[in-house]
C-alpha cells in the first residue's frame, strides 16, 4: 500500500478563475490556487480589476495573468482560454465564479421584467456553460481537468431569481459530471453561505434583516470570510480530491441545516 497521505499541490497546473475583480471571492480563489502552485488566469468583465489582482499575485512571486472577459459571449470566453494556452500551454482547472448577485433585484420572481430575467440567466447560467465549452477540449488534451461552479446556499431552496440561477448551476454540475467523467474531468460545485465580500457587505450590511435572520438560523458563524472557502476549493481542484465529482459542497456554517 502506498503512503496514506494526500497530494494538495497544484504545481504545474493552469487555472482559469472568472469573477476576479478586487474584493470578491474570486480574488481569494485566484490567490489560493496560485499559492498552491498553479499559474492563474484572472478573468473579469472589469478587465482592470482582473489585471490588478494578477499584478498583485505576480508581485508576491506567483504566476498570473489578468484578462477582460464577458462570459455571456462565447467568443470572449474562447479568447480567455486562448490566453491560458498562449501564456501557460493549456487549462487544467476552471472556476466558474463570475455572476450577478447584488445587481439582481430582490423582488418576487413574477415581478421581474423579462430583460433582467434573461440577463440573470445569461450571466449566471449560460456564462458558466460558455466557459466550460471553451476549456473542455483543452482539458481533454491534458488528460483531464477540474471544473468548480460557484452555486449558493441561496439555491437551497431557491426563493429568488438569483437562487434559481444558482440551482440551475447545480443541474449543470451534475449533468456535466456525468458527461465528462470518462474524460477524467471532474465537475463539482461550492455552495457558500453568507460570505463577507465587498459585494455582499454592501448588499447585506450589519443590522440588515437578512443578517439578523442568518444569526438566528446558522448553527456556526453566520457570516464567513472569503478564506473560509479555500479548503473546499483546494479539495475540488487538487489531486487529493481526484475521485470526487458531481457533488455540491456546502460551506456555510450549517445554514443548509436550517429548519
Ligand atoms: N458573497 C456571498 O455571500 C456569496 C454567497 C454565495 C455565493 N456567492 C457567489 O460567489 C461568487 C462571487 O461573489 P462575490 O461576493 O465575490 O461577488 P462579486 O459581485 O464581487 O463577484 C462577481 C464578479 O463577477 C464579475 N462579473 C459579472 N458579470 C460578468 C460577466 N458577464 N463576465 C465576467 N465577469 C463578470 C463581476 O465583475 C464581479 O467581479 C458569485 O458567483 C456569487 O453568486 C457569493
């Protein structure tokens, strides 16, 4: 029997992370993957933000490049994958983290105007699909890969348009896990609880009704830090998690256990 240790190194791997403007979860994801040894493509519709995060990582001695991408546009996601090929020779890991969250109105579903509904689906669901399409052949060329989709505790059960988009991502996760398993590409999702990113702090400040409700129902800390998600990300991207696919990892202080 081989030694009973797990391999957490991403040395030599290439990761593409979407939604990596400063202050968000994507920035933490990019840094975590870089610190584990990966070369990281930081991609965001806010191109200057993605580049700023990449430059910070480079300054810390990591390998990173920042690119502007609009994940609703397949040509743009192809170009993002092209940067990974040009700079680092391929793609091993895709983290579909970019989404609309604070931008989506907190109103009843039937009150949504169709344009905003389509925009929500286009970014949060179709965007992830476009990114997957842009990288899977590159992963196949390298003998396998890892896809991590960023869902949300707000999808369990969905009670908003945002929640609907995030449960659709879970459907995408399980369907792609079945389709891509034979190619040694795992597809999993992370469903965070309330995490203190700049976007969520603006959306649900201290004392807001949602935070008060979370304090009552979450069994551990009601609000997490972006770094609370790193363990799940590494499990789903490092060799240690090689045999895990089609799963949703709830990283939420037990919010999912609410009565
Ligand atoms: N913060 C939380 O409490 C929380 C909880 C559960 C899930 N999430 C999810 O985590 C992810 C990150 O959330 P965050 O809190 O860092 O919010 P955020 O708004 O800071 O991050 C989303 C990023 O996606 C980018 N983006 C938006 N549209 C894009 C497009 N068309 N193309 C490319 N990039 C685009 C934005 O510019 C932004 O940088 C999101 O998927 C969010 O739904 C967040």
